[in-house]
């Protein structure tokens, strides 16, 4: 009788612990988290009309967000490893929502600047914890697709940034921040009841890995121990270099692509912006899902599939960028950079699974936080370096060809990661 009494409660717990439901819940959180990144850029005119600022001050709103976001990512990742991943995610969403709502109340530039810095704090806590939680639930041959599906939510959030500009034109610049702040708070309260950490035993519907990723000695997670363990591994150092170089390439290509289209093909500003964004986001989402799908399928017969698929993707992306920088035909350039956006995402959908092959599972979130910090800070330099080259009269076509060569270097670094993974498998 007691078992019957507790049966519905157990069934309910299993429902909330479904691995794909967790991905769906985090899909929405990811979309909300990344919405504000592009939203503020789409409402620039309305914002400046309401709160006067120079172009440099407007740029600083994004810069201060990225600096805080990048610098706090390792510590935020450690909190997700040390404490409850689900609680860190929910806390991050609630703080994000509160700061978003408070942003709508800003009346001076300094208030707006502080709000953007606080936004960096809240968002830094999200990605490492979310990706680690997904891998906690997806223990076998669904890791890459689950990661890709979640990252597509991030892409959806970024692509919906135009909503901010639309609401700013029809109402006021702070209208979007007010609405999405309240929406986020309500969703955070809902997640308190349904988003939980993965149970110690595999949940129903989960798949056990054929071998443990990395053996853990069961010691308590401490920041110093995490740092020593991570930086003692060659594979993690390779990934740090890899993710940093790829960050430089990604930021450089995306930031200057509208300018490249405008100058190379004599397009208007609006049309150049359209070609630079309208095709890339949908292609990137397809790349995340397709790359995740083929990685998971291949991983059933090849344990290094999640490293090999990104290598193949980058092997396609490199010549695509080179052709796009060389052609004088607009259609070929659009197709080339669309191909780059598609195959480049094979990396993002596999990055956390690759990391899990390289580090102790206790330090996944901390490791990703360090990678995130390095990629954000170094990647931001890519935008500056490209601008410095342009000031020196270096054409963007040449800069993009250098980016294509750098992608080949990334393939070689991934091969070193695979080599280290193979050594551990033998041991």
C-alpha cells in the first residue's frame, strides 16, 4: 500500500527529470539570456534620444558587459560544480530578470552602465552551469544533439533582438526591458518547482556511457584543486588555445561582415546588414542541430566522433571563408559565409562534450567558464585587430583570408586534443 501511495510522486519526479524536458526548459532560459545582447543594439537611436551619450559611451555599454561576463565566467562555473547546478541557473535567471527590469528604470547613463555590468554577472553564471547540467542528464549518445538544441535557443534569442528596436519605436526604449524582465521573473519562479539537478543514478530514458569519461576520486570540489587539475592537463591547454583562436576568428568575421559586404559589393548599409545576418542565424541553428545529430550517431561506433565532426566542419569552413573573401560575385560570397556559419557550429554543439573527454567530470562547468573567459576577452581583441589592420589600409578580404588560415590551425589543435584523448583511453 505504501508503494502505491508514493507511486504518483515517483512518477512525477521522473517526468521532471526527463533529459529532453531539461533541454527544453533551458532552451527558453538561453533565449532570454541572450536576447538583451542584440536588443540594445537595435534600439540605439531611441536610447540615445532618451539618454544622451557619445558613440564611445554607447559602445562601452556592451564592452563593460563583456568584460564582467568574461572575467566572472570561471568563478561562475566553479559555483555550478561546487553547488547545485539547477539552483545556479535559476538564480542566474532571476538576477538577469531583475537587472533587466531595473534597466528599464534607468534615467542616466551611469545607471545604465551599472545595469549592463550587473547583467554580465548574471549571464556569466548561466552557460557553464547549463551545459554541465545537460551533460549530467545526457550521459551517452545524445550529448551533442542536446547541447546543440540548447545552443539553438541562444541563437533564437539573439535573432529576436529586433523586437527591442520594434518596441522602442512603437513605445519607448525601456519598454522591452520592462516586459522581458517580468517574463523572466515569472519563468524563474516556475523553474524553482520543475528544474532539478540530475539524480546520481541514470534517469529513465537516459543512456549510460560505455566507459567513464574521466575517473573521479570523490574529493570535495575546491577552486584551487580545480585549477590545478585543469591546467595540469595538456588537452585542456590545447582547448584553451583552440577556443581563444576560434573566438578571435568568430568575432572578427561577424563584426566586420556587414562592412565587408558594403564595401566589396557597393551595397547600402541596410542591405549589407541583411546579407550579413539574415542567412547566418538560420544556418547556424541548422548547423547546431545537424552537427549534434551526426556526432551522436557516429559516436556509437567511434568514441572520438565528437572531436572528428568539428574537425570536418572546420575543414569545410576554412575554404568557405577563403572563397567568400576572394569572390567578386555577391551570391557566391553569401553562400560561402552561410556555409561557414553552418559548419562552424559543429564546434559549438560539441564543445562541452569534447571538454568532458578532457577533464574530470567534477570540473566541467569550471573548465567551460575558463574557456568562456578566454574566448570572450581574446575574441574581443579580434575586432580591434581587424580595425587596426583597416587603419593601416589592409583590405578586409586579406583579413578574412588570414582568418581562413587560422581555422586550419584550429583543426591541427583539435587533432592534438584527439591524440591526448586516445592516450587516456589506452591508460
